[in-house]
């Protein structure tokens, strides 16, 4: 897929304030500081479309971008940031659940996992929620250039093995590096395939 245009559209406090649900939509989510904004910028080939920050928990709203005037890319707040109050976390969880369960044009969720670490409890808990909500998702292992390839591969396998304990079928997974543009073509090809399937329905 060739990215001809990508622009910021709107930041919404709840799913019902999001743009009209008239285009295929792909949401990106992960733990705070997993490299979400960097990955989004790499995908659309722009340096500053999604705002990157060294401060975890920066994204607080549902951020919509429109790509090629034909599909939406959504940057969601990161989860698992301990310094947020319980009230903030509860509000965030409700906002995300409402968005994911009620946003009828949501095609797929990209769950970002930091490939430098062994399986993290809050990542596994979140994908379990997606299963309960029956939301289609894929795994995106990020920051592959920040660790030795053997360590990245081992952490990916550990995560998938952990999932096998309770999942009959595993989701598709991608290994990426925003700095090296690793995984970009694979992710865009996946989105393009989903878009084509959506149009055929």
C-alpha cells in the first residue's frame, strides 16, 4: 500500500464523539511507552503526525487520523501506567471498552508489545478482555532494534507460548522497529487486505 496522505482529524473523549463511522478503522493500543506514536509515524511516513513523548500516559483521548482519505487510524491511550489515579484508570477502561464494543467500523486492533521484555501481565490481561469483547486483533512486537534479534525472537515465542495456555488459535503477529522501518510493509499489506475484504462485504 502506498501512503499518499495522512492527517490528524480529531481527538475525542468518548466513542460517540468520534467521526462518522463510514470508513474502515484500525486502532493502535499498548502499554505506556511501548512506542505507539513512533510506530504510527513510521507507518504513514511522517515524523510528527502522532505526537511522541518521553512521558508515559501522555495520550488521554481517542485520536483519529485519516489515511489516503479512505481509512481511519486511531491512536488510543496507553494502559498500565501506574502513576495514574484509580479514578483515571477506571475512566480510561470504560472509554476504551465503549469504543471497542460500540464502534461499528472498527476492523482490527493492533496490540503493541515491547519485544525487549518477557510476557507482561497487563498485556496478557488486556488481550483477554479483547477475547471477551470479541474484538479482532493482531500483535505487534515493537522496538526490535533495541535488543539482540535472538532476545526479540525468544520474547515473542514466550509471549505466544503464554497465550497457548488459554487460547486455541493465536492471532497474527508482526515484529517491528520504527527506527529501521522493520515490519512497515507487512503491516500496510495487512491493512490493505482488510480494507479489500471490508469493501467486498
